[in-house]
C-alpha cells in the first residue's frame, strides 16, 4: 500500500479532494522527492518521467472523480484502523473470540498515535513499519495460542514448542494426506507473510493519515488517552470486560515471561531428574512381590475421564467397561480402578507415558529430552534392572528409529515394521489395536521363555481424528490384517469428522469402546494365572471433544487373577472393576511409579543426584 495517499497540484480546497490542515499544498510527496534527490543526486530524466507520468495520471483521476477518490480514501483508512484495532484486541482462545471483546480502547493504539504525531516523516515511516511487524508477531502468537489451547489445553511456548510443528505436519500428512500437509505448511508461511504485509501497510496508512491531520489527530489522541485513563482508574467494564485494554502488550509480556520461565525451569529440572528415590536401590530389592508374574503396562490413546463421564460418550463407554468387568470376572480376573492427572492434554502422548514411568512431571518437550537422555530410573527399567524379567515394548505408532527404548529399559522393541501387518492404515493409526495385540501374543507373549515378561504396550486406534475406525473381527480371522480392508474403506472420512464437533465426540467414544474391548478380550483369551495388566489413558482428548474446562484426569486400572496382587493395593482405595467411581482417588501421574514400586515391595535407596 503506498505511503502517499494525497496528491496536490491542481487540487484546491473545495474541489472534493482532502487537503491537510497544517501542511502546504504539495504535502509529503514533494518532501519525499526532495529528500530522495538530496540523498542520491538528480535522477536521469528518462527514469523520472515514468514516475511523474504515473503521479500525473493519479492526480488527474482524483480530480475527475473526487467523490470516488474520497470514498476510497475513507474506506481504506477505516479498513486499516479495523485491522490494527482487531490485532490489538484479538484474544488467544477460540471461546473468547466474540464481537463484544473488540469493544475496547487499546492503550497500544493511543500510544502508537502519540508516537507517530511526534515524529518527522522518515522516523515516522520506520516506526510505522516496526509497529506493523509488532502487530504481525502479536497476531501470530495469538493464533498459535488458539491452536495450542484447542488441541493441547495450553498456550504456545516459544522456547519449547517449535519442535512440535514437524510432528503436527506429520499428523496432518497421516490423517489427510501428503498433499494437504504440504498445502497446510505452505499456507501457514504465506499467511504469516500476508499478515505482515497487511499489518505494515495498515500501520503506514494510519501514520500517514494522522500526520496529514495532525491537529485533529492530536486532539483525538488526547481525548482517547484521557478516556482510557479514566476507565482504567474507575474499573469500568463493557460486555463483561474492561473498557481500557492493554491486551496486546499483556499478551506479548505473558509470552516473554513464559519463555524466560521455561529456560529457568530447564536448569531446575536437570537437578530434579538426577535425584531419585529408588536410584540406588539394589536389584534384589526391586519389585520382589511381583517375581514370577507377567506384567503388562498398556496405554490407551486419548482415554480420558470425559469418556466415562461425558453425556455423549459415557453411555457407550460405560457399557463397555461394565461388560468387560463381568467378562473378566467370568475368566477369573478381578480389577481395581482410579484416576491419574496427566501431565499433558489433547496430544503429546509421550509426555504422559514418560511421566507415568519416570515419576517426574514431564509436561513439555524439553523436559522429555532432558530426562530421556539421562539415566533416571523408569518403572519399566526397574524390571530390567532386577534381571528377573525379559522386557519388551510393543509400539505400533513408532515408524522409525526410537532411541528412547534404552531409557525405558527395553530388551527388544516391536514397532510398526515388526508386527507383520499388511492391512490398511486407519488415519494416523498404523494398525488396529486388535491386530497389534494378536501380533504381540503371536510374536512375544505366547512364546515360551526362561523368565517372565514385562511388556510396555501402546495402543493407537483411539488416536484423533477417530475416522475411519476399525471394528472387532474374529480373533482367528486376523491373519496379516488384510481383513480390515473393507472396514477401512467403509469407514468415515477424517475430514468429515474433524469438521463436526458432535460427530467427533461420538466417534471418539466408539474408538475408546473398540480399544477397551480389544484389550479385555485379549486378556480373556490369553491371560494366565500369572498375568498382571495395568492399563490407563495417556491424556484427555482435545478440547473440542472433552470440553473447554475438562480436567486432565485419565482412568487407570490394574487387573489380575492372583488375589495377592490386588491385596497389595488395598490401601489405594481404588474402585472395584474397570470403571472408577467419580469420587475415586485422584493422583498426579508422576506419583504412580513410586506408589507402584512401594506397593510391590521395593525398598527406597535415594540417589544423591
């Protein structure tokens, strides 16, 4: 957008073309031409001619069409003002994105006007450009906050979250296809550049208008500033919010503080991760009351409290849990269930896995990298350390090298490439849970061995976008997974479910029913007197499904045939069966490791750090 929006020459007061109050005819265009000539010397006549010709044509058009020119002038100025005010008042959450939220007086707009009015032309131009770039940064972080709040239940962290963007692109590629993922990535970059161009142009436009109407603009800035101070001092509100706003500066301040706090947190967490209650416990004093048992830790993707309590999802999920409890009782198993508060929400499942297994609160990617690069004792590694168990991981969601298997203490990892699946993908999930569990039985759990087995199993069928979903088939019909071809083709399209909140909630509930049914039927079919199953959710589903104010709680259950196993957790006061009561105990997820180790006879020997 051009800096100079007014041209003189033949225009005179009264001809329909606006003239500045306190600048001579000719205005800033002539001033700019004089400064350019002084800086670089006279330009060749041939190069000046086209520019002068364009200016002449524009002046002629404005003279011949004064009303149209004035309407265009007012429209573009109003649009520029709306863009700037909109950026300054834009909230960082989708629920707060309401028209009433823009009925505010932003302090940043008043201050910007004062600065512009005090500066000469060139510094004013520089200030306007910087102001526009600042609005671009503000708009970008607010949009990122909206996305992160919607999917992860927290705002964007500039110090930690850039590493998650490639994962987000990979998720879009797996869910909607490579073309959509590439288009989304390119579109995001183009959007930022477009926002920058528009915000800078709008800022320059407003700066130019204010300078050309300096007297009236100064009075307006003084009035706006006075009203802002009065409203702020009196605490006046409108539509449920303060009239005097400092939303833009406040948002940038929050992000700056969040970044600084994250950097400080990293240093503190390094020290915390080196101190371990069981860090120096001898192998013979770890888990003595589980010796001889085949222990399985299983995470069900996005299995959150909302699945059990939300009025849309709960009826079907509760029926599945009740039916599973009864079926397991008939097979000789009993269960106890409670709640854990997850370190993550809506995604980043590995944070929930590592928090549960390490006993540390791992709620961001930097903490995860720090702890997984060290030797802090995980619950799974405690089994390996005893030398009394073989330890394996079954992770159908892993599609490439996964160095964390060493930190988890796994002798062997079976990922998506090792389970023999030849069927279709179900959106992000590489294979149905039923098949993954059958492959686990065939390749690992069902084989004879000299020592009992500790297994770490991650199920993925309930991963968003919950379309298409697999269905249960006969266990003897699973084969190489090709039986799922027709089911996958007949399923919903991910794009249809993603854009429909009610359908997302319904399909999420069905996915949890499928995963729980797969796991409980597997245990009925293949569990033994020595099988101990611990299964839980990694986090709640995204806010669009669980609700904007949902807790971070996830269900956790322990299932066994041997009554002595459940006697060890009697003091946990968990609910009988697979469905925890609403008022069942709620623990932080990071407390589970130590409680489990102590319950089954482990002796604390803290490491010095």
